[in-house]
């Protein structure tokens, strides 16, 4: 029942996202395992801390053996060995207690965690107790991203993990030495890929080799160990760009959890996260030219528009989902003010605005007043339209303020006449954007 109620939160509130998954599940497990309820006489000596440790050892064993279940005989042997090592008597109803709580399930003579996420959480608990297991998890970090997320969320001050991933991230970044994110400020919608290729791409003699490759991006990073399981094998990552993206995403999630780090360390890590997100985008622009050049002429323009406008929005959204934490407010403010390029400022400002931090709309308006690049203006237009149509709980004055920003940006971007401003704003209130009108075809 408790499990169903907990999962119901995600069903009723699909946008619900805990800032710290580790702490969220810690509270959930405390409820499931009856931490605050007086224990019955049989289980009194086996309290909540004992239960968590036992389940953590179970999760570790399953991980070590590359399996997600134990046969009932193996489970009983595991219990006997565990309690014998502690010099304690095994409670008679321990198996039934875990099954009744909803943490474990028995079926077909096998015992396993009811949900995969439970196994991941208790693996994180095992990492807290056993440095050797923690090292093994970090060595296969791409296979244990959720476990690392839980671990850093529970600890909230894991500078060692952040620095470890930062070193891997630097190696991944070095695979693209010819990419300069300053050129992102110069992109144009109609020539977004050509411009990036001219300024940051490979030499002409190297292009034919790139076209002939099956994968657009060369995988030059050593393949890390990947946990293999019969239940759900995880494939190797064979793209340097994708590996860069996954490593950066995990790095950002760890940063989001590291609330107790000193401010200067959080600022440096946040700067790394945002700058590398821009690097990812620049690499994608460079490599996507092959896809566009081989596409049918009838779709090339639409494909260029998608890559130039929508891909940056997708990368920025992924950035917010990974690093977004209101407790990084001061660090985001500082990065917005010190950003060396408009694109970096846009990425940091969008995270700040996605979190609806103080004066975010005013900061967005100020940024737009100085922005000259039409492609980035177009990206900002869709970002603001998303805010306008998705924030259903916003007050009428707030929506009016967003309307004014969008109308001013539309006038600047699409050059419609002042007398058409009211008509344009009416189209916003109807819940859709009249693209033909905006583009001056009416």
C-alpha cells in the first residue's frame, strides 16, 4: 500500500522531481521498514539500521554476482553466514518481514528486490560502508549512474566523486580539441551547420574520411568496465560524443547533490558543467553536417532548423534536469554575470529561469535587450513560449509580463509592424503561436 501511494505521486504529478533522490528514498525506506514503529518482541534486537545493512549486503552480493535474484536456498545460506559473522541469532521472521514490507518479493523459489530502484538504493548504502565496493562502482560509473546518484545524495559532500568524474570528463573533452564554443555566438539558422564546420571543423582532406565512417563520432576513449546481468544487460557506449554526454550528465547530478561543498568549489564545478554542455552542442553541430548533407533536398531546411533551434533547447533542458537545484542560486547568478559568451549566458540563465528563481524573468528580459544573434533569439523565443504555456499556476500579471517580453522579441526577430503587436499577443492567449503571422506573411 505504501509503495503504491509513493508511486502514485509520480503518476498524478508527472513533473514531480525530487532535488535529491537519495534523501527522498531514504525517507521512503524508513516508512517501509517501520523505522519509527516499536518493534515486535521477535524483531526488537534487529532494528532499522540492521535491516538497512543486511539489504545493502544483499544488493552488493547481487551486484558482485551479476544477478538480480537469489534462490531461496542461497538466500537462507546468505542469512546464516551474515548473522554468524556478527555473532547474532537470526530472527525467525526476517524473510517474511522484508516481504510484508514490500522491499523483497519471492516468486518461483527466487527472492529479489521488488523494484530495481530498491537494489540501486541499497547498493549506494553498501558504497557508504565498503570503500572497495565504492571503487568498483566508480570504475564502472556508466553502469552505476543511479547508484552513484543515490550515494552522493545521501552523503551530500562527495568532493572525491566529483573530482574523479571531473578527471574523466576532462579526458572526454580532450577528444575534441578543435571545438571552440565562442563560435556558437556566430551561428545562423539557415547556415548553422556550415558556419560551425567552417570555423571549428576538420580540414577538407579529413571530411571524406568522416563521411565514410559508420559512426559520426570516433570513439577514442578506453572502454570502461560495464556491469553485465542476465536480467538487464547494459550496452557498451561506442560514441565519444555520447560518452561525453553521459559522463557530463552524471557529473552534473553529483554536483546537484553536493550541497555541503564550499561555494568556490561549487562555482567551479557549475562553470565546468555549463561550458561542457556548450562544447557538446558545438561538437553535435559539427558532426551533424554529414547527416544534413546526405538528406533529401526537400527536408534539408527543416533539418537545419531543427538542429539549430531545437537541439540547443533539448541540451539545455537536459542540463536543467541534471544540475537544477535552487540551492545553486548564487552560483548560477555569478555565472550569468561572468559568462564570456552569449550562449554560455543563455544556458546558465535558462537553468536559473527553469527553477523560477528570484527575478528570473527580469534577467531574461535584460539578456534579450542586448542579444543580437537571430538564431539565439529564435531559441529564446521558444523557451519563453514554453514558460508561457506550461506555467498554468502563474498569476495574470506574470503572464502579461511574459507576453510583453515575447512580443518585444517577436518584433525584434520578425520585424512586424507596431500596430500588429496587439494581434500577435492575442494569438498567444489562444494557446498557440501563429507562425505565418509572426513571419510577416499576413
